[in-house]
DNA sequence: AGTATAGGCGAACTGCTGTTCGATGTCAAG
DNA sequence: CTTGACATCGAACAGCAGTTCGCCTATACT
C-alpha cells in the first residue's frame, strides 16, 4: 500500500521479460493453487530449463522487493507487492461486499463539457477518474459499468431535493420518459446539465426543478441524453 | 460461502482437539508465512512426533472438507472453508476499500422507539442488523463505530432536502449546536425523530424543516440527542 | 582484441518432504 | 475375553526441491 499504481507499474517495467513472466506466473499460481510454486515448476511454466536460472531471477525479484523467500524452504516464496494490490484488491473487495465503484466523471453544469466514457469502454475501473463507492442496493441490479456519477453544481434542481454539491448516481441510457430526471449533453451550448425531460414533439423542454429558473428549449438533434438519475448522495 | 458462520462452528466442534489444533495452526501459518506448512512443521507445532499422524489427521480434515491437498507436493495444503470467511471477509474488504459498513438501525419517526446500540458496543458488524455501505468520504475521518444510519419516514424535513424514504447517516453524539439536524429520542413520546435542534433555555425547540408542520417543544430532560446528520442517501 | 558484466545452462549435492508400513495403545461392542 | 475400529508412533524410503558450481554466450566498455 506504500506504493501507488503508477510507481509500481514503472518499477514493473524495469524488470526483464523473464522476470515479468516469473512474477506473473508466481502470482497466478498462488491465486489458483493456494500455495507457491517450486523453482522447477516456475522453470517449466516460463520455458527455463535450468533451476539455477530461476533461482537467479528469483533473487533479483527479492532484491527489487517484489518477493520474499524463506531460505532453504520448499515453496518458500511470498508475494510482497502485488502489482494489482491497490486496484484489483479494491475491485475484488467491492465484489465481495455489497458495493459498486462508480466513476465520478465530473461536475455537471460546468463551463467545460463533461466527457463521458464511451458505451464500449471495457474496464470499469479506470484509475484516471475518481470513483465513488455506493451500495449496490442503489443500482437495482444494474452492472456497475452501466452507472456513473456526477457532482451537481447549482441549485436548479432544488425542488427535486437535489442541492448544490450533491452527487447524483446515473444509469447510462440514451432515451427516457417524460418527467425523468436526466443528464443531457447540449452540443450547441457545449455543456452537460441535469434537468427534468419533456418531449414536446418539435422541441425538447428541459425543466429545472426550481421555480425561479426558466426551462431550456432545444431541438431534439441538439440534446443527447447521457443518463437517468438513480440516486442522490449528499455529504454535509 | 455456502456455509454460514453458525453451521461452520458446529462442524468445527465435531473435530478432535488435534484436528482443531492442526487446522488452527495451518490457518495461522499461511496467514503469517504466506505459504503452507510441511507435515513436520505441523507436527512440531502441535506436539505430534510422527509425520504419519499428521498425515492421518490431514486426510481427515480433507475428508471433512476443511482442506484440500495436492498429492505428493510439498506444502500442498490449501484452505477451503475459513471459519471467519463471510463476516471477516466483508470487514477486510471494507477496510481495503474506501467504504464503511454502517448499521442501519431502523426507521425514524416510527411508532416504536428506535433502539440504538450502546456506546460501548465493541463489534461494529453485528450480523443481526442491516448495514448500508457508504463511502468513507462521508464520515470525515470518523471511526465507523461512531456512525449509524436511519431511514426517514415522513416529509417533515423536506425543506432540508430530506425526503420520505431517504437514509440519513448520523454521527453518534449526545450534544449539538443550535440549528444542527439531529436525531433525538423523546422518552415521553417514546419515539425517535429527526429535527433541527434549538436550545431555548427552559425548553428545547425541535423544528421540522417543513413550513406546514409545527415545532415540538420538550423539556431538556426529555430530549436525548442520538446523533447529528452527516449525509443523506436517496435511492430512487 | 581484451575483458568485465549480465544472463543463462546443466549437473551434482544435500537436505527436505510426503508416503507407506508395521507395531502399539485405547476403548467400546459383541 | 476377543475383536475391530480408531488413533498414534517410529522408521525407512523414494522422490522433491533449493543450493552451488563450472561453463557458456552476448553485449558493452576500455
């Protein structure tokens, strides 16, 4: 935990291909078998015929701090830093627990447009974006990848009990029904905003839930629905 | 995961003392060393002079489903059912993740009084009560044991943007400042309620945040503060 | 060209480790 | 009392596994 992901990856890149192969195999073996491999098992898996070569690289990995070894003991290999520790442990922990890690992709109604990850993005746990942990109860069985979060700026939804600074959890979807609270991207204005959605045929009415604010009218072509509000989290 | 704690404990009690000692030692050894012990290491730790006896009891533990063994492989012991699996894994997962498990102790403003666990309760993860997982960001560094959650019933705090059905996260504390949103227990009325707190000297004013509702006035002796609102979670 | 240096190979050695087997003790059922 | 199941013990064995050592190859530096 004393090394962050970027630093670990940088250190990992310093290793030779063989050392990477050995380290990967050891990690996989321990995860699958529940006990560490022998030198000869490592050699066989990594196409190394000589036990001394495995031993040599193992020593290197120990010196670099990736492993610990109990001298003279069979299978006396212990993982020290898992490259995946911080990231993947959090993923596994989230799976074990009733928790989803939702990417917090930005602030809504901000000067810059909020760039949402595409629908085709495979890894839900991009380390570059903040995440917020929410109870899976809030997702109603949706996959974590279908969900994202935005922090609300402004009081335009105050009557919907959504305050400035609240975090809204949204389900990624392109369509919605009248009256739904949705995040929409307005290409014309180059901004993302949170409003109640009403299709009036020739135009879309985006209705703030604040009596002192006027609705926005946009052409259907200029209104991309990003997602529908699933829940609200407020930290006081 | 297919066995709950009670069932596992019952099965554990069926084991002989030696088998318990062996199982405990194997668990401890793996946790401390990172790799499983040899038969002779087990024997030494459990005061068994013969390797065959260790082997004999190991076979029993495998037959009972506590362990798995890779035949002919040194240290080929793998733990199958940890007695602490379900509960402690959730705890460890919560620690690894930026998540706290907060006991959801009941609904507020209900006919029955909400019984809060005492201040001295040691285990924060009582399996008897529901828990809700919240981001530790909401706790502002507080220990999970200082925090609990209640589900709000009624719209008395609607102007504080807290709706019927919302879950409020509270910090356990006995005092508060004027204007704080607090959960208070009213012994006279035998109920717990969520209100804004105002000390008017001779009496306490518990102010709903709803213009259509009147404040409650109680004697300071008849008003026990349970906790102060840290955050709000709403699932739509 | 000479020479460190790093990485690799294979064999041999030694101690570790799981397995097996015969013998012993205990205890309850027949 | 005998029997058999269960648990234990000690010893021997064969294979497993970490270590070491001499030798080889390629690269880079002098």
